[in-house]
């Protein structure tokens, strides 16, 4: 598809909310990532290009969780009302967001069903059947499914949806200590995924009033968006026995006692793709990290009157060579000017472009263009694969480094409630919930929570002035 009009809004580390919103809606459509014209608001159509990118991200999840002993499962979409109601806090957290199924054909159901908002209440009755003894533990599962939440705020592709492409890992353990080891493993997995996705983040232990419904504690995974707001990409939850007790998930220990398991979950969604689009872009369009780009290399022939057949044949041969080497390659042989093709693929964020014309063939070279920097590199044909490998690695490193610098620069100390800044504000907090709510009211920000892995520092609560070693992050959020 040829794009006729350029994207005119240039993104920089900080942009206004309105500018970003207009730009984001425009780029998702023009880059062909999703189609919002489906007749149910907040339930967009995944186009081929966007779905390929999401499937590649799913592949990374599968590699990580298969590699750490998790089994992929697939539970039904529908959950009976009576199972959903067993965990009171969970109902309170999701009750207003669920979609209900009340009829089968013309027959009213004896027990209403709901579309899963998450899968705890679908999975855990079955876990109680799967787990019998300590030999069945740990139980480590995951699934990649769609979940449904009746979102009342303004929807935005990938960021705020009513049908959500969702990854969720659910585990069961002998005790709290073993579940804590799982949390540590999850954090290690996230660190590796972030490098592949070029998505730096902060980890915050959410305050009590903002933890996941039914959790003992929640760790939020937040990225920094170009507007100075944060986006929660995912979360990790320690449940202790909060779900195993109402669902009767027990095991027989070595002494013959029946003990409730401890549980954890790890959830992430298509918001990852929304964060990628938002963070990696310029005035030409989006910039996709090579690891998740549906097309890593586009080959564009520079056709002239001089031996066009040789140029075409060389491009076809090069396409085969690069595909054989394991790259996702597209040969753009459309009857369009090279400049039009450059524009199309820059808009879509293809990491590398190869230009090949008659003069290049005569000189035995290939011209490589990096999407992130615009740098043009001339490579001898014999060094092409080596040069592409270096360029791919360079783009991954550069994108992650640039986004990390932006995130770090957005984290700033705040000592007075009336002097907060765009980005993440670091504040001392006494731990009192009343002071936490006062921070949110006075700043119009959300308390993200206590940063994970950051040591305590002495100071005074920004609200009440009490001496404390606690610090929190606060920011405007999506």
C-alpha cells in the first residue's frame, strides 16, 4: 500500500498529550498495524503487519517461559458466575468490567457466564484437581489468550482496549519462600525481554490501594511515554494463599497434612506494542527493533535504463541469500519510484533498507540504510552478511540505549507537592495511606509505589513531614 501523505508530527522526548494522541492514532492507521473500524468500540482488527509483530513478541514469551519449566495451557473463555464469586476481592476489582453471557440461543442460562477479564477464576478450580501432593509442585503454567474488560475510558489501539491480547503465567508453590523465588525468576525474565524489545522500564511495588484485586502485593512494570506519562506494560503478583483458600488448592505434605499452596502470576498485554510504537519513532514514522520487526530488511531496486534485468535478477538472488541467512526480508518490486518506496518502509519502521542499482553492481557494492540513524553504509558484496549483522546489533543497542537515557532523565526528585515535574517524581513518603492519597490529589498523579531494587534513603514525608526511609515514584499515567 502506497502512503501519499507524510506524518507531520515529529516526536521528541516530551510532547503534549493532544499532540501525542493525534500522532499515535495517525501512525497506527498509516503504518497498517491495526484497523479500528470494527463495529464494536475498543475491539480492533489486527492487520497482517501488526499481528506479525505481536506474534514475534509472543514467541519471545514462549521461549522464556518454556525455558524456565512452564507448560503452555489454554483454558476456556467462559467462566461460571459461581466460580468467579468465590474470591471476594477479585469480584470487587473486576465486577464492573466484565461482559456477561446470560442466554444460550433463546434459553436463559441457570448460571450466567462471563468472558474472562483474567483467568484466575477459570484456572484455579482445575488446579485444585491437578495438585494432590508435594510432588506436583511447583506447578508452572502460562497461556496467551484474549481477555475482555468493559473499558469506559477513551480507547486507543494496543494501549486501552476492550478485547486485549494477553500473556499470563500462573504458578503454584509449596510455601511463600518458593513463590518468592518465582517472583525473582519473573523479574529476570522481564530484564531479558526488555533488551530484546528495546523497552526499558521501572519496577514499583504498588501501594495497597492500587494492587491487583486479590493479591498480597503487586509489582508494576512501567515504561516512560513521550508525553512524560507512564504506561503500565505488565505486572507481577504475589498471592500467598488468597486464591488457594477459596478454591481449595491444597497439597499433601511429607507429614500427611493438607496445606494450601502459595501462588503467583505474571501478566503482560499488547500494551507492549503500544509502548514500542510510542517510544521508538521520528518525523518519518515508527522505528521497529529488528527482533520484533515483521520485515527486518527491505530490498529496493534502483532501476535505470542500464541493464534493468541484471538489477532485478541480483535483487531476487539477494532476497534468497538473506532469507537463507535467517532474516525476514521483503523485495519491493512495485512499479513505483524508489523515493515512494523509501517513504512507505520508513513509515512502517523497517530497520534496514538495501538499495541496489546498476552502478552498485558494477562496483561490487551494496548500499545499506539504517532506519534509526539514517546512516547509509556501502558494503562490498563479500562482506554483506557481516555488515548486516553489525547493523542489526547496532540498531538494537542504540534503540535500547536511547530509550534508557530518556527514562533515566525523566526520574527526578520532588520535595514540594506544588513543584512536581513531567515524568517520574521521586518523593519521600511515611507509608500512611492518607498521605498517599493526598499526594495523588495534590499532584493529579498516581502513586506508582516503592521502587523495587532501590535502597532506602532518609528524608521527610512530602505530606506530613515525618522522618522516613521510604521513597515512592509518582507520575501521570495512561
